[in-house]
C-alpha cells in the first residue's frame, strides 16, 4: 500500500490553547497546510488539561491508530520546575480507526513512582515482541545524589496496559526527546542531549537497549538549540527527512535530508525548499498516510 502523503500532529506553544493537538497535511513532507483553520483537533480535559509532544502510530495488525502525548500544560503557570520534578506520571492517549473520528482521551500511568514526569512519549512496533515499545523521558535520581532525565520504556499491545517500565537510555547528563525509526539494517535513534542542546544519533540491529552504538553525524553535532527530533521516509523510499525543533530561537521546525540515514550525513534545507504552514509547529510526530487517508482528512477538516 502506497503511503506517500503525510500527517503532522503537533502543539504550537505555551499560549492559552497552544498545548493541545493540532493537525497539518503535506503531499511531500516539506510543504504543510494547517487543518481545522489552525485550531486544535484534539483537546485533553484530563490531568494537567493540556498536552505537548503528540505522537501518532499506526497499528497495522488491528487497523487503527493511537495518538499519545505528554500530560503537561506550562501555560497553567506552574512553571518548568514543577513540570519536571512534580509533574504528571501519565501519558494521554486517543484511538481512531480512520484518523478523523477519535475516541475520548484516556490517561495511563507509565512512569516509575519516584519520577517527576513522563515527557515526549513515542512508540514503535517491535516485531520480535509483537507489541509496541513505548518510551519517554523521566526526571529521576535512581539512587544518585542528583536528579537526571533518563529514557524509560515499556511494552503494550493496546495502549491501556503496560509492562513494568525499564531504564532504556542513560547518558552522562540529561537525555530527553527520543525518536526511533526502522530501517532495513535495524533501528536508528535520535535523542536530545540536554547538556549540549543538540541531537545525538545511534544505531542498533534490534530494539534491545544494550544493542546501540553511536553514529557520527557532523551536521547534528554542530546544530545547537534544537529538540523534538522527527524522522520519516520521503516518497521515494530512499531518502529520509529529519525535523528538529529550533526551540532556542523560537523558529519552529527545520528539515534536514539524508540520502543514507545510517551514514550520518544530513543536509540542512534552505528556507526556499520548505514551508511549515501558518502556525509555529512545536514538538510532534509525522505519519506517512495513503491518498485515501489524505483526502479523508482534507474533507473532514477543510470541507473539501
């Protein structure tokens, strides 16, 4: 089945309604049109009553989609300290069979008891386990004197029940915002190093946490003040596009293209090569969709 169109789910910032789920469509992954007149498509009234970092995954076996997001609303005025150290241990989940009609959201506690948050959840299907690996960042001590952001992971088949969370990625300093893609050779992970404020890349033949080794990527090594990596295949199935959120400059997402993602070689696109749409898009996820799914979304949210 050909999937050469794209749906981008994201939030737009810390405004009154900015920390909810927004949709945008693209025919090539580089030029985006905001749906629903630039208003939220999904709104959480659970937990913190706001969501950030939405991520969309397709359940091939059951013919449905799950959208997961951070239960957090900075616009409430509690501040980043509370969000990290005393924040929600839940993620917020929606389910849909057609990307247009969505269930009511439900919350799932995934973080360990001592953690201060569950940030930027994502998921990838693990064929060996026949389940989705769900992973997120949590601020924890784990017996150490100081708190540190680490990536934890759990398995689920239905995004309702989860296995006991395990430590998945730990670095010398804080690590958050992990994105994982499947390539023929195995899996590539992109994660934000909270100390250097750039994106690090590693590769593993399986999803096992001890299977990964660093991939040298000069462009990413020298691109600072970015977070929220999103990688997705381009239409030809050979190139990959990596989006990074330029949060430090408040400029939103910047696309990079790689002809061979495992080589670690990326090219930053010129401003004239892409158009992110009218809204300033913040940390989200991009899903490749079919022509039918694309047209259905356009009709539902643009009246076409």
